[in-house]
């Protein structure tokens, strides 16, 4: 058994036991809400006075019985709902969640589906039900195109509605702080501005279908190993300037009906009973009117969670008990939770139901037809726009359709393209191939999966006159011989990542580095196509001619990759994460807690008593200097910087103009100086910060240009991206002064240099 397969088996075991094992170890202290805060049962900042949505929600709450209210604040996990007496099993769709509505008042039942990359059906709970599988979140972020994010969200939302779902657990905006993190592929990169814009447009697209989208996982949820026990430690200013800023901007721009709180602790309190995060930041400072739902298995208490701002317990069968049912009623009777707080919980849920238009445009009772072909076109467009050309020595790409012999090697390219694992897994139209392993109690939640979209078939279609041979790469000598006999060798390499487990290494598994070295040593043109969930190390980089970062490319990944290889599509993707040259360049070279997790797992599955443990503190030493900001501060030269990506044409920037003072606007010309039409993503960076200056992306724009065409690009900076957060005197501050900036193709590319002279600026939280 390979090391990767052993790791896969661990991931499956961890998921099956996670909710029971990790949660069972915790003591749940009951603490009071700080007296300095507004009471959690009152409307936020009295801002609802002139809000007709709030008025409608309030009117419905006044007509509801206590029993009806209590039904709305806890939801079922349909696969296990038969364990719960009285569960409305006949009305449930096998899926992520179900919340009982109030039919007599027109309040719909909420049918919830996982939805990061499409309408999920991970282990085929719904036999035969397929959906369109989008590329991974990082692939979407790599497009640097918010319009594509909207299209993808609108497509997922339309499919969900047609399948009678009305809540999508979408909108992942956690910043990717570590290259090895298992869920990086679902998220939108390391920069708060890029992540916020892309998440906001995806959420707006989902909710354009009159259904609810979440934004998740609130907050500081950057790793999977030990996610049920880790206590993320970060100072408030750093948190506000990084992950929280991404959430804040995305919420302001998209108005998601729900915020999903995370598994982990933040500065000592579980995220789903964290008064600072939920009551103070989200509901008071940001004036958020919607509801907070828990992640599945993330609730630890009744009184503390309710008073700290949690509005709905999700997937209750995965928690130790139903905290927001009879226990909540008892807490209200005892005066530990006010009746007004229960009303506020329900009012917020109804606010989301009304705001999105769901109550006025309920989802159909029966499934509706779906144009899967049109939706697949959206997935393919996104995949093509997100592919990043990392290396192209000597114009190795695009390949000529007249090539005589092509060797395609490895990566299961004969079958399809890799998918990330976990709750985002879509059973795509066209089929999937799965690799699950016998792992005791596992329910198969995590499976290594390929979408049936063969790059090999697409390459043969693109080069009909060529002899295209395929080898699986297991025999390196045979692969090298095939490469030597061909005009070009295309090696498909993979690195699988999944929810529930972080990667122990960012090396390519299963000796793929040796395979690439053997093929490149043949002396023939070698192209490497990477299907990965994030950064990987490339010790063979100097030996190959071209490298294409294809990510997890979704159900039309095969044709998308071939179109880029043969030049039908000019690559325009840009890296949304820094690729380190060495793992020790990252803030955390090893997954925190991985040895503890292994010990707990071994004890559990050897039928021994797991060692006693509680959460451990994990300081985020980089603070707000996430990703490229960390590399810049430390003076590290990465393998490939944030924002990097090549094209089959060339672009020139000129005529920089900076308008500053009270507001910062940067404009410049972009010219396609090459012979091909192509898209560019020019980026504007500024160095700011009083305590420790950091480099910050303040704007970008995706620009499509014909050869010789010039377009003026104008970027207006969001002040909070430039500002420091002052926790002592709460609010945002920009100090008057001069700030260096540049326009470039990526971090460190100072194609146009300038400075901004800004006036002092302040804003409340």
C-alpha cells in the first residue's frame, strides 16, 4: 500500500469518528454574555425600524407558537434522522440538512445541500442523481474574474432549485493560510480582496434564484486535521485585517441570508458560541440581519451558544445532543435564555427566507428539467479561464495539431480528471470513478474521485492526425521509452486533497517526481499538467519544457485542458496562492496537531481508550500577513508568486495615473503587443501599515484584448484594504502620508511604479 493510500484511509477513518470522538472530549463551560454588549435578543442597532423585510419577519414571529419557533432553530441530518423520534422523514430529501417550516404561515421547509462546487451528492444518497461539477474554488479564484463567479453561482442555484433544494451551503471565503491545508481547493485563495469579491459574486449568483446561500466558515478555519479541537489564536487587529475583512466585504456586497460558524475555537471560545465573533463583530459592528447556522457537529452547548449569537443548530444528529430543542425550551423556562432571544433567532431565519425571495417564490414541489449541456459549458469556461500556465520555455506550448506522435502519461488521463474530496463532492453528469478503501466504520464520505472527462480523448480529438499513446506511468522505464519515441510527452500529475484531513506533504505522491524526471530525461519535449488542490513542490521544474496548473478542473476538465494545450484557448489564469520553493518557507512547515491526531486515531481504531485531550492553542504567527504578504515580509523567494501566470501573447502597461487624497484611484493602459488575442489580469499593489508595513493587493481587472488593442483600466481602492484596524479605539485608520504602489503582472513585478499621497481617514468597525 502506498503512503498516499495509507493517508487516504486515515482521512476516511477520521471523518467517520470525528463528530463523536472529538466532541466527546470537551468540557462545556457556561458563561454569561458580556454586560457591556447589547442584549442578544434585541434588533441590531435598531436598524430594522425602517426595514420592511424585518417588519415582515417580525409579523410572522408574532403569529407563531413556541413549538413552531423551536422547530425552526434546529435542523435534521437526513441520513441519520431516523434516529430522532418525530422526524418528518417523508418530506426529507437525502442530503445535508432539513429544517421544519410552518406551512400554515407560508414558511417553507428548508432543504439544504452542500454546494461549494455544485449540488453535492457525495455518496449517492439520491440514487442516480447527478449535477454539474464546477472546477475547484482555487480554479475559480485563478480566473480573477468575478463575472464568472456569478455565472457559476447562478448555475448552481438554478440546479439546486430545480432539484427542490432551497438552501445551499456555499460561499467558502476562509483565507488559504497554509499550502498543505486539505480544504484549500474549495476556497478562494490567500488575499482578502480577491476572496471577498469572488465569494460575493458567487453568493449573489446563488441567491438570484430566490434561494438561500450561506457564507462560511466563520472564522479562522484554515486547517482540517484537528478541526474539531484546534483553538486558533490571533490578535483582533490581525483577524480584522485578514479573514474577517474577507467576510465583511463579501457580506456587504452579497447579503448572504446565513453565516455558517466553524468547528474550531477562536481565542478560547468555540466559533459557534463565540460572543465576540457572533454578537459583537457580526451582529453589532457589521449590523448583519440574517441568521447564524452551525456547521454540522459544531455545537457544544445550549445556553452559551444561544446567548452568544448562534441562531440555528444544523445537522443535530452529528452533535452530542439536540441543544436547541427541549434543552432550549427548558433554558427559556429557567430564565437562562430569554424568550426574546428565541424570537430573535427565528426572526433572523425568516429575514433570510424573505430577503432572498424564497417565501414569495417557493421552490417547486417536484423536480424540474435542467439544461445540463448549457451548464457544462459554464463549467468548461471556468476551467479554461482558471488554468494557469506556469512555464513555457521556447514556446513549447501551444502544441501543434500537426504533431505526429504524442505520449500521454499518468494521472488516469485515460479516464478523467481528479476531484477534491469531502462535502463538496459532486456526482457529475457523465459519471465518476471512485476509489474507496475498507476502513472499518467509515461511511465513505471521503473518496478519491475522478470526473469522467478524459484528457486523453480530448487530446486525440484536438490532434486527429497524430498517433496518441497512453501509459499509466507505473512503469517509469516504459514511460521514458514512449516519450523518447514521441514528439512530445504530456505527463499528468496529481495531488489529492480532501476535507477532514490535511496533507502531510506537498510533494507529489506515488513517486510521480521520479516519473517526471524519467520522462524529461528522454530528451523530448515534456509538458507537465498538474491536477492539484493547491501548491506542490516541483524538484523537476528545470528539466521540463512547460508546466500547466489545471487544478481540479470539473466535469469538462478534459476538453478544457486540451483547448489550452493546443492553443484553442489562450491561458489567462493567475495564481490565487503562492507556491513555495520549499515547505519551510511557509508559516507552518508541518500540519499542527498531526501527531496528536495520529495517536488519537490509532487508539480509537485499535479498540483502546483514546488519550484524553482538549483543544490546543494554535497561534497564527503571520497574523494579517497571509500568503504573499508573509513571503514578502520574510524575504522568501517563492517558486511562483501570487498573481503569476503566463500567456501565449504579451501585454504592456503604460501611462500610469494616480489620483489620491481622500480617495485612491489608479488608472493605466494595457496593450496586447503579441499576435494572439488574450486576456490579462493586471494587478495593483500598495505597501501600507504603520506597525509593520505589508504589501496589499488593492485592485485588479480581467481584460480581454485583440492583438494591438489597448484598454484603459481604472482601479479604485477599498480603503479598508489599505487601513490598519485599531482594536483599542475600535475602527479603521489610514494615516496621512505617502504610500508606494505599483502595477504588475504578479506580486513583485513592478512594471509601473508610483506613489499615493493619502489624507487621514477613519471608519467605525
